[in-house]
C-alpha cells in the first residue's frame, strides 16, 4: 500500500499508452485553507508514504484531527476532497445517525462505524471516519443528559482503542468538525484522541478570488467582469456564500437573457449581474448583527473637509495600507469617538468611512443592547466583536455611546448587583483591550454627550482619537443643499 501511495504522490499512474496520467488533487475541488488541507494530507497519506521510516524510528502517527471554524468555511468539503484524492474509504457520522429514539442505538451505530472503517483499512485502503457537528454529538456531559453522556463515553472508548491497538490494527483516521469548539466535551480534546486542532478561517481576499475562480470556471463571463474586484467586495463571505453568489449571478443572467428578444445567444454573466447578486446574498458573518451595508461615500457629506481627512487617515488608511503600516511599525488607531450636536452627520461619517475602506460594518445602539434578559446585551456585544474578528477588516460602530457606556457613579459592589450599564461597560472594555492582538478592526462611536461616557474608554488603546463634529458653516450648508438637490430640477432663481 505504501508503494501505491508513493506512486500517486509522485504524479499518478500510467495510462494504457504508457503516458503518465495526472493525479487528481484536492485543490481542484476546494480553494484556500492550505493549512487544513496539508494537515489532512499528513494525517491520511503520510503514514502510508513513510511507513518504513516510521517503523525504524518508532514513530506513532496521530489518528485524530479536529477542524473548527464558522459554518460554511468548507470543513466538510476539505475532508471529501482528501478522500477523493487518496481514494480513501469514508465513514460518515452525524447527529441524525447517532441520536436515535431508543437507548443504545447510538452507541451501536458508533461501534459499527468504527468496525466498518477497520474492515476497509485491513484491505490496504486508507479509511477516514468523519464526525460532522461534533458539538451536537458529544457536548459537555452532565448528569441530566444521560444518553449524550453514554455516546461520549462510547466514542472515547473507541478512540482509545484506536490508539492502543495501533500496532495490531490498520491505520484509521478520525476527523471531526465543529463551529462551537468550546461546547465539545473536554475529554475528547486530550492528547491521544484529537491530537491536532486546525482552525478553518474565513477566507482572505486572495482566497476569495481563488474560490470565485473555482465556482465560475464553467460560467461564461463577460470580458469586463473582474473577479479580483468582486472578491474585494465580498468581505466576510465564506465559501458557501461565494458559491451562492455565483449561483445567484447565473440565475440573474438567465432571467435577463430570457427577457431579451435574442434567441440562441450564449448566456454571459455581466458585471451588473454580480452587483445585483451581491445585494441579494449577504455574508454569513454579518447576518443578524448588522444593518444594510453602507453605500454612503465621502462626496455624499457636505462640508467637514478637515474632519473627513482625519477620518480617512485614522480609519481608511490603516485598512487599505495595512502592509505599509506594519512595515513602518506604525500602530493604527483602535477607536475613534465622534461627538457633537445631534444631526451633524456623525453616523453618516462612520458609514462613509466603512464604505471607503471596503470594510464589514457592524452597527449597535443602546436600544439593541439593553435587553429584558440578563446577560443578553453582553452576549450580543461579545458576538459582534467575534464576528468582526472573523470578517476583518471591519468597523464596529456604536451609536449613542453614552447610553452603552455611561459613566460609573461610584465604587462598584459585587457583580451580582451591577447595573446593566456597568456590565455592558465591563464587557466593552474587555473586548476593546482584546483588539490589541487583532488586525484590521476599528471601533467608532458617536455621542452628543461626551462627558457622560466613562473615562476608562478614553484611555490609550481604546478611543485614542476624539473628534468634534461641528454644525455646518455657511460653505458646508451650501454643499449640503447642493448634494440633496442634485436630483431635483430647480428654478432659475434658486
């Protein structure tokens, strides 16, 4: 078996005419996530490629790998691609197959799945057991969920047996995926079970470009379609979102063609099809915690020339020129506080900055964070920062910051008696301090009562920059009137 796998790794086998046949590789079906792909290859293929060397060195190969990351990032697709690449046998385990109506059926299914994998591996074929949504099958055990505890115990027994009998039994690999890694029973994450944990992250702009090329390779694109530009639009999109985007663009192109009078014309996707599809397909990372993506530009704001320049330098430049900032050792601003009278375009300025920087825009107000359920506001705050990290570059905007982080009036007592505002403030301080390790995330806030905000937020590393947004002067009022009447037909005397 090792010789066969080695031949495959060197470039495939020979065809009937003696010419080498190119070996199918996983990159033909998935794009990005190189680290996870390499980890899977090492787990599945290396034990066969280097079987002799490992015996001489007494090396024991790991048999468990945990893939974790947001939904739609391609965890299952990675496993399926590796299975096809090395012609392995795949045994699937999911929540539907394990959680049965009758006691003992789930444990029996697990035993049969491992037995099937060993049977295939004993015939000289790589075998992979893939457990999808591990957090649903093996959550943290407690005394009130007896059935789940039994399933966790059975899986632990089977994985320990896989490790102890590694010299007698053929090599069987156990791979699991989850988007809630902290919800898994801790016993499964100990050495000897899932030895390696690989994060499958939200794709970067370069990876988004490769994914778009992969999903659009069978589509006829107009010469004006630039996938690089489209990839730049799709900040925060995961692989599943990009697949849906390609499908929606093709559907819109078909609708346009069916409404035209030209018969027999080739279905060609135009740039406008992609723009329309993007308005329909939203990024998974920003669903539920953000409003519509801002489309406001700097030109839509009258006056405030100097203020707009400062915001460009503080918000737009660190995101667009991140490599230059890193090369020069310049630490970008973490937070910008906009304050001024109501109606002076503070919120509009924040949206324009996000639009200019092509960043994901997360907007929260006091009304959204103050919930009747204890802890719900803090959970929403933490969830927003987590999604912002996953979909960076991103901008988090707090409207009415004085309501979210009010000034503390006295020494705090025990945490059980803390007010909602104090709990929100503590969570916000913790999350903003955690941004020191993150890149491409900037926090903006707006208020018309800056003195009502707690002083702890204005310390270095939090809101480093405080900008006053004044009422418009005569020139600013003229520009505002010109902007808001540019689509109106005005009389000659106006």
